C-alpha cells in the first residue's frame, strides 16, 4: 500500500453541543438503511489533506451533487482549512474537520452544519439527512480492509483521519465509508465498519459533522 500521511487534527468547539443533529430529527423516528451515492473517487496522494478531501466527497455526493470537483479543489479546501482552524499559522501538517467544513461553507456548498453525538445520532443522520464527515483515530487494523471491505479499529494508532460516511445497512450492521486514498483501497475506494466499532471510534475523540441546507455553490 502507498505511504499515507494522516492529517485530521482534533479541534472541538464546546459551542457545537448546541447544534446537535438530533434537534432536526423528528422524535420517535426509527433508523433506516440508506446509502447516498458519491460518484467520484478523489485521492489525497501523499498530502495530509484528508479533511479537504472528505469535505469535497461530501459535496459531490447526494442529496445535492456539486459538479466538477477535483483533487485540486480538495487541496484548496485543505489549505483554506488551515487558515480557518484554531491552530497558529499554516506551517504544519493537517487541519481539523471544523476548519474544512467552514471552508466548504464559504463556497456555499451548505448553509450550516450540525453534529452527531454518539453512534445512535450518526445512524439517524446518515439514514435521513445525508452523508456525514467523520474525524476519527485510524488504527493499523484499518489500513487494509478484508476481502469484504471491512476494517477493524485494532492495533497501533496510525494517526487521525477524516473520511465520509455514506451509508448504514441495518441488516448487516455495517456503515459504508468513502475514503480518499483512490479506488485501489478496499472495494473501489470504500470500506465498511461495524456499528460497535464505530461507537468505539466516536468515543475515542471521534466527531461526526452533517452539512445542512446543501447547495451547489
């Protein structure tokens, strides 16, 4: 497998607690299986730019597909994220999901964004509201999906990664993730992770951001 540079930096804003996706989901709504199409496979190469690529993948996906997105645009989102995040200067590797989401909002790809706090919220969000941008720890057991495309958060911590969650299948209990490492990764660029393992990732400093009021810029 090619050398990967991880670039998701943790940046949590306590004010985000006031912007839960749960507030936009009708009370009593039951989870459903659903997958949102993302028809492009961007590749971050050896750049620690996963936050920019995950945001671009979200913009390219249904329910509102922004046309013409490329690796070059994803890199622009990454560099703009470094200017918008809370870390001083830009002479460092990576950026935060929050910084990249703000960069996407500047391009009018969405009007606002919400957060899923826990796996139950994530399940409802991806089932009804659209793809979800994840920022999670990435472990050695997640580097090479098995023959079914499944990854496991086992082994050594490799770094922080941002990736797009495009679907949930309640029958199999698996989330579908759309990665930014090209089509050679997993199954045509995608991989899967179980609900218990997703719960673990979210507990371990994970975050899940859902764009709202999507547009095409």
